[in-house]
């Protein structure tokens, strides 16, 4: 009996003995793309000086057959830090900082974006904590232990509480959940203009401005996924909106680009291809027991549940796209917009199957005029007013259509 218990324990709780291989590394002028032949656990980055380097550790990976590579950013080397961690070191040709990054939807590609930095800005980055990058939930090498049923929606110190709802005490009014991107140890993009504004602070200030403007209308209730400098994983951000039965989800971000002339706001909604894949994953993950828009999937087989989720999400995508167009119409005279300002992408925070969702890139922190606009009282007011007008028009149309 004790031997059997030992075997079971080792199967469920022993460290992982296998790892993915690095299969390719691509370096261009502003990014490094690291590809794997299988899923990994996570990655983290930090800075070293003399010489100036950026180090990326990938947990659950081996170095594979990747050797040294050179690019515009500098020389890249790959080694094995420990049996379960591949280490990638980028020797910088000039001071640079990591502005943003993330895994692909299947967890097999990590793309990191860099921006040029002044020497003092690079040395300031040396003092920062590691920046962490986590693959999508279903594409991590280490799956949750068998006894784990769910993860808390909020960080542990929140004791699982959902955010405060602002506005009228009338549950018949629509609920809008606003998500300020990044936070905590994840600063997002960092601007070299205006004293080094961090995306996490810019987005929080704009999210609060939108909240206040929406509350002033008296027509909606509002919640923020975060109202301080805290970190929330991507799935939990839209998970909060779903758990609160929100009617609209707005994720606020600020963009970055290697070209400093890039400017203007962009609105993203979920692409149809991403919807199909996410519907299948959701059906499997929820084990047919979730309730989507009032449809209990517990009695349906896998093919039927996938179809039901897909149909629900297609309708959600259409509503999201309609709202994006309304916002761009309202923002046009007041907020600088990028050309082709409504785009489609597979952002994780947009993948709620039953809550219409948009991701608003408010502008570029790599553009001095955008930075001045986004951090000014007038700029935040313009974005907030445009959003409030769009929300009012959106729900008026939804009510009229019933």
C-alpha cells in the first residue's frame, strides 16, 4: 500500500522531467521571437550591466540546437541555466529596454519587443523586478494538480472578492467592466518621453477617467478590474467580467512601436478564427458544466457544446464590433485615431464567449505627441467623454432592438 501511495504521489507531484526544445530564434530591429517545439511553463526577463544585457529564462525548456545569433539589437546567446530552464542572453549593441511581450495563443512562441533607451533609463531598469510572461492557461506545460478545482478570480490578498460596483444602486442598469492593462510587476510599455511614463499607470488613470464619466451619466453601473497598482493574469481579467455578469468589457492599453512616428488610437475586437479555436478549448476546459448566456452545457455532448459556445461567441463578436464602430464614431472629432483604427486580433482578454469586449489601444507611448495627450487632463477627458457617449448610444440601440 505504501509503495502504491509513493507511486501515485510521484505521478502527481514530482517535478516535470521533460521539457520543450527551443526550435528557432528570430531577431529583427525591434523584437526577438523565440519558438518552441512544445509548450513551456513560463518565461521571465531581467537586466544585467557591464556589458549591457537582457536575460530571458524560460522554465520548462531546453536550449535545443540554437546557437549564437546576431541582429540589429545585438548578439544573442542560448544556454542551459539548469536542467529545466533555458537561458537566452541578448548582448545589447546599444542601451534598450523590454517594452512588452507575450506568448502566442498556442504557447509555442514568445515575442519580446524592445525600445531604445537612454543610459540612465537602462540602469534604472536594472533595479526593477523580473518581468514575467505566462502562456495561455490551456497551453502550459504544468497543468493544475488533480485536486485543484479552480483558481481565485483575484490575487490571493483580495480573498476572492469581486471589485466594487460604482454608480446607481439599480441592478437593472447595464454593468460595464473596465480593465486597466498591466499592473504590479508588469509595467507594460515604458515611454522615454515625459519622464518615463509606464503603461500600467497611464491605463489606470484613463480607466478611472472613463469610470467617472460613465458614473456621471447615471445610466450604467461601472466596475474596474483593478483600481490600484496590482497585477491580474489575463484570463482573470475577462473572468471578472463574466463572473459579475457584465454587459460590456473594455480593456484599456497604450501601444508601443519601434517607429516613433506611429500614433493614434486603435480598437481591437476578437477575430472569427480565434473564436472558433477558443470555443473548442472552452468546451473542453469547462467540461460541459459551464453556463454560457443562460445555456447550461452540462447535458450536451462535446460537439454540441462547442457549437453552442461558438454561436454565442459569434453573436458576442458582432455586438463587440458594433460597439467598436460606435466608439470610433464618437471619438473621431476628439481623439487622435490611427488609420484603419478598427482591427481584429486574438487578444486573451477579448475571449469571453458571452460578454461583448473591446481592447482600446489609446495611443503610442513611443510617440511624444501621443504621450502628451494621454497624460494630460484634456486627453483623458476626451477619451472618457467619447467612451461615455459610445456606451450610452450602444445600450440605447440594444434596448431599442429588443
